[in-house]
């Protein structure tokens, strides 16, 4: 399993996490707003 911290749209230091299980990715962000980077990253994935 690989865990990556990625930008989350909330406060300046907010992050979300991508959990990668053999190519299956789950993004967990807690409290965030929709933003263009999230939309672009999710175009090929189910969010």
C-alpha cells in the first residue's frame, strides 16, 4: 500500500490522502471544497 499526501482546498496547510492498493486509489480529504485540481485528478477515477 502507498499513501500520498495531496493538496486539499480548505486552509493553506490542508491536505488529503490518496491510498493506493495495487492500483485501486481512494482519496480522503475530510472537509474540502471542489476545485479544478481535484476535478482533473478524478476524471479517470470514481470519487
